[in-house]
C-alpha cells in the first residue's frame, strides 16, 4: 500500500533525479494532527473588494494570528508585499464584487505577487456569487469564469497547495467559518479544484475543538480502510460512533469500536432484514449517517456477469437508499441530521472496466440530489464525497501499471489517505454544514479523470 515513489522523490538523491528528468515531484502533504488548535499555521492574506470578507473579520483571528491585506487600509490589516511580507500559508480572495469582464484582471493583479510568496502546502479560497443567482448575464458569466480560474490555479500552485471556489448564497456568509476551517487547514490536504455552494443553515458549531459533541453517528463499512478512518475522525471531533460492517469483519470492527468508545453492529447491509435490524439497533436514533460500505467487481461490460453487476449495485447503491428510507420511516434520523454518501470519481468520469461501479457511484450522487429537497424540510443535509485514488486495500489490489497511473494523474502526483476522505465527511457532518446540500465534494487531489 505504501507509495515508494513518494518516499524516493522526497529523498536527497530522488529530489535531484526527479528534477533532472522532469518526473512528477510529489511533496509530502501536511495533514491535521489531533490536538492542533489553529487551522492556519502561518500568514493569511486577504484580497478582493467584495462584501463577503466582512463576514470573516469577526473570526479571522481564530484562524491565525498573522493576518494581512493586499491593499493599504483594507480591513485595518497590515499590508503584505512580496518583498517584505512573510511567506503565505493561505489566501482568501473575495471576488463577489466582480461583475464586468474588465474587472477580471483583478485576479491576476492579486494572485501574481501572492504566488511569489507562498509557503509549503498553501491553501487558497476564492469567494464568489453563484452565477444562477445573478440576473445580469455579464455578471453571471464573470462569476462563472471563476471556476476556470480556480481550477487552472489548482494545476499551477504545486508544492502541495490547493485552490477552491466557494459560491456564497443568502445566509451562507454565516457559515463561512466552518468552510474556511476546512478549506484553509490541512484537513483538506487532498481536496483541490472544487466548487461548492454555501447557503443558509440555522445550526452553528458551538465548540470548534469538538464540533460533533453530542451527536450520534453511524458509519457503514467501518472495520477498515476509509470507513475506519471516518469513524476515527468523527470520534475525534466528539461524536458517539456506531460502527457497522459484515459479520466476517466482527473482530476488527469490535476492536476499533472499543478503542473509539463506540458500538459495533455486525450486519450485511444487503440482507433482507437489514433495514429492520438497523432500526432496532438504534433505539435513540441518529444525527449523522455515513454510507461508506462499498465493493468493486471490475470487468469490461463484455465480460460482466450478472453476479458482478448485481452485487455492486446492491451494496453501493440499493443499500444506502433502502437504509436511508428505513431510518426516515422509523423516525430515526433526527432533525438537522447529516447524511453523507461515499461516491467515487469513477461515478463522475466513468472508468474502463467499471461500468457496474460507475453506475452505482453516479447513482449515489443522484440519491444525494434527489433526497435533498425533502430532507431540507427537516434541516437534514445530504451530500456525496467522491474520492479519487486513496491508499487502501481496495486500491492495493489494482494491477501495478493502472495503480501507478491512478496515483500520479492528479495535481498532487500522489494518492490520498483515508484520513483525507474522513476529514471531508467530518466537515459535512458538522451542525453548520447544513449550508451545503445536494452537492458533491471530490477528494481526489484534482484528478485529471472527469476534471
Ligand atoms: P474497503 O474494501 O477497504 O472497505 C469497504 C468496507 O465495506 C469493508 O470493511 C467491507 O467489509 C464493508 N462492506 C462491504 N460490503 C458490505 C456489506 N454488504 N455490508 C456491510 N459492510 C460491507 O474499501 P475502501 O477503499 O475503504 O472504500 C470505502 C468506500 O470508498 C467504498 O464505498 C468505495 O467504493 C469508496 N471509494 C474508495 C476509493 C479508494 O481509492 N479506496 C476511491 C473511491 C471510492
């Protein structure tokens, strides 16, 4: 499972050779460590002239104590210059005021000098207004053009950096703290080139050291891989966790549940009595449901058997739908609950030999979009996280050539870790993240597949 090339490229010999031959040069990504308090370990530079940045001011000093502005007098912050300022760990550019094509040059004017002063693993967030919310076609086009800008910048930033675009709608400015704590910190280490829309949400995180305190979470497929990491990160953030997996995985599941102070439920999610048994296992109901259990049975369509096709659809797509319906019917999903489905970039881009899997994962994205309006009436959000190449037993089983291609074909030239998916899930699970629903967040290092 280990990425030997990443280790080699970061050794002293490897660095020279990789540079001389022009090979991919992955850097070791910074990741969130338990016990850390400040999201940004270094300087944060603000730019742009929109109004949204005003909503950040009240909590900006909780992100980092090194705040700078691109212009004199902006937000009463010291001015940063490439010549005299410290290295930049994070940039926030408020582009919400851009309504004319001539103003787009402001992007170049801000980012060109700022990019000369970047520290390692820099994080960039561009803020805008959703094009569909604007009546003026030019303004809508200008705001839409930010997608091309941020995605291109994601491919240029290198050194383990990331760039995202947040379209902030009505009330969404009140939930910027949670979003920025995720996107400006190492929690989003393997997320780049993403575009999300933030709306209003009545809930707020009360304690940022334990944002999920008092919440009960169910994670399916939690005995190993990504599911185990999701359970771990949700528990770290204060949730009480219920871990579910097949009976064959009972030992690993119980050991992890015990370590996390949670509970283990052994159940095949495709069994006929799974909905009833799940409901019975949750007398007090739930706040967070993570549909993570999944399988692959790869074959080209020409060689695809009934069994391969059906088993993948049953586990990855049918079970999340049936179990979500059962939890709702039994009134087990609390108001303001959070549902997260684990999709895949395969469900976005398609993948050779994975028609069955891509059907199931595209279908999961469809579930998030289809359920969202009805669930919103109870304050429940439902989103999909679409991982790219993540280092797990599932991807260790891929033949070497395809595995290496999967690892390198992204802006970070490496695979992600289960923790990277787990951090995204944990952000979606937060009280304030009701601001995001019916959306897909890729955790793929900005993979070229389906870009
Ligand atoms: P994994 O095989 O390591 O873990 C999957 C878990 O799901 C296992 O513990 C398994 O026992 C459980 N499971 C399978 N069928 C089940 C059933 N019928 N009932 C209950 N539990 C069941 O896989 P992983 O790599 O950790 O993947 C987790 C999720 O992420 C899956 O949905 C997968 O499709 C998705 N994903 C993974 C990657 C990757 O690169 N690893 C990429 C994209 C998406």
